[in-house]
C-alpha cells in the first residue's frame, strides 16, 4: 500500500476544511491539525505537551521545535502508518525545513503538497458575504447560499457579520498569509511535490480537481 504523507495549503476561505474531510476519507489517513494536536498533548500531559502548555498559558506562540516534535510524536501513532494529511502546518519556510528534517529521521518525507489557489478578490467576496445566525449558529453566504432575507435566518434568528468576516480583517489575514505562507509554494515546487489546484467554483468541482492531483477518484 502506498504511503500518503501530505500537506494541504491554501489561503483563508479557500475551502481547505471541506477538501481535507474528503481527502482523509478517500485515502484512509488521519487529518493532523496542529491546534487539535496541541490541545491533545496538553491534556495527555506528555513532556512536549507540558512545554507547549507553558507557552500557551503565558499567551506566547509555541516554538517551531516544540510543534515539530509534537508532529513527530503524533506520527508514531498506528493510524499514521499509511500516511497523514497535515492541515495548518507548516506555515513558514523554517517550519517546513524543520518538518522535513524530522520526517527524514523517521524514514519519511512529504510526498504531495496540495495547494488550493483562489484569487484574493474572490476570497474577500466569499468571506465578507458570510452571515452567522445568532440563534442557531448557521452560516449563510449572501451570494452563493443566501438566507431568506439579508438580516434573518430561516429559524427566525438575527444574522450577524462576525469581525473575522469583515473586509479589513480578511485583507489583513490574506496579507499575513502571503508574507508567511505563500513562499511555501515555491519551496515545495523546488522539491517536486507541489500540486496546484484551482479552488474557484463549487466544492464538488474543486474536489474533482483535488482527486486528479492525488490520484484518487
């Protein structure tokens, strides 16, 4: 059975969560989210989890070496034997280099990086058009999945635009993404493992493009 050691990259609002759920189901591999992993390590009280807890309790970023160590720890779990999908890490070139070195020590390497690409203006339109119901928490999209009325949910609850979905916030998140994470595209392209996917359009259309690049239908 081939090993699928993979990374999923893409800007905020590109639909990574939707595609990640499909990829892990199609390939039978776990999705490794660094946020979930950090919380699990803190709860389990592992040595690295205790280190991470110290930084998080102090309101500081967890250092790259601790996060990479936690990833390596997680990869020793039996469910990762056929592969894994990393979501949310690495975010920077130094993190990618540290991850590659750690994987090499375990005789593994990243085989495929799925890079979902969506133009910034489309992302701003997609995210700024989101409205959240204050009663049932359903998320609507004014253009692509409109509610019964611009300010009211189907359940009757009032619709709110969250601060995260306001245009200025979205543009700032995209700026940080382009500064820190976009360089990973060129990094993994040099390694010959980058697979670019057009993230425009309906999720099913994007899923078909993802299927083509990972060789699974």
